[in-house]
C-alpha cells in the first residue's frame, strides 16, 4: 500500500527510528533493494521537498550509492514522487530509466515518517529559556550556554558548529528564534527532550561518518564568510576554526601542529587569506599525509599553499 510508505510521526523518537529504512524497486517478479546511500538520498530528498516546497509531485536524479554512481548509470535514473492533495501521503513513487522510459514501482521498509514538530511549543521554549532580554529574537550569551548544556554539547567544542549546521544558521555565533523554531520543527521536535535527542543524533552522525563530516566541514567555510561574494576567509579565522574542528582527529593528523605554526608565521605575509579550495583539501591532506616523506603531489592537484608548506618543511630538514 503506497499510503503506508509515508506518514506523520507521532513523536521525534518515531521519526528518528524511521530514518534507517531501505528502499527497493520492483523487478518483474521480485523486489530489488537499493543500497544504504541511495536509500538515504531518497529519504533526504523527499523530506527536503516536503519541508521546503509546496509541490505535490516532483522528481529528482538518483546519484548516490554504488550503482547510480557508476559512470554508465549517471544521469539515467530518476525517482518520481506523487503526494496526495494534503501532502501527507505518497500516492505513487517509482524509478524511471531515461533511456528506456521503463517505470519501476518503489517501496520502503519500514514506512518512512515525515517529521511532525510543534512550532508553538518550540517558540515558547526559546522565549522562556534562551531568549535575550533586550533582543527577543536571538539567543543571549547566557541563553546559549544554557542551551548547549541542555542538549549535552560542550560550548568550547566543534559540536556547537554542528548545531549551527543542523539549523542552517546564517551568522556565526548567533542563533535566532526563527532558526531555532523552524530548524527543530523540520526535524519533528516538540519539546526540550526532543531537541536534545535531535542534536545528539546529528552530532553522532557527523562525527561518525566521513561523508557527513566533509559535508559539515565544507559548509563551515560558507557559514563564516563575511558576505556571499567573498571567496576567501582570513588565515587568522581559519587557524582558530581548524584548532576546534580538527581536535578530534589530532592524533591521526601528524602534520597538523606544523601546519598551524606555518600559518601563524605567514598569516601577515604570503598567506593572509584561505581559499575555499585550500579549506576543503586541507582536511584530506592532513589525514593522508603523516610525514613529508609520504607526500604525494597527486599530479599537482593539491593547492599551491600546501605545496609551499611541504617545500618549507623540506628546507627545514636540510
């Protein structure tokens, strides 16, 4: 039954537990299971479309997972979803092959639940516990400390930034009432207990999954830029952020301390700013390179700043 495949959740817990489902498509006589990455893409896209549009029918390209990622399959398969008039049930969902126009029915086990939060209760929670006394539409400094304590996050750790990522906050260090209410509403939260579970789940997912971590790490660059048009951030700010973000990986990043020292030395000279490319590739470089003897210039694909850093270390060894 199509209608069993999507429904409103009765609580944050039921919504969260429904997140680990598997989609499959119907071959002529059997159901073929999608891999976990593809299933996750379908869940996330349906939730995103439900939360952020008013569309009753939509389609999207299937790109995640080993099958859809193969070069011969890219751009060929799409998922088509039709919701009912009230947009709270799926009437029809199928996979379509662009080359053959074949349509294959899809289903999900267990049924996927849409988040069903309570924005009124969340607004009351913000106003009562966290709002600034002067500017009621943002969290006060004390309110923020209380909030992080309530959700079990160390206010000096990178997990405060995971919260900003979860709520898609616009400004660094500021958490607005709208971001709090809308963000947690979309996650299906009703009260303080739900909010804590939601934050803990997101921190666990980002900290425990390399792909999710990289998505979060890339977002940070966009989040801290002074304005949309800027293509760089100051090296000084980047160093402060790396010190927080790489703390959990410090043991496996053997060149991290040397990189930070190098940046401190050059932040007022040749390396005043950090580009998006350098920001994104640095994580992989520090994870992959335990000493300059292991350095592989990858056919010249590392950013110039990393090459110059390696040259600097080689000079120091002489």
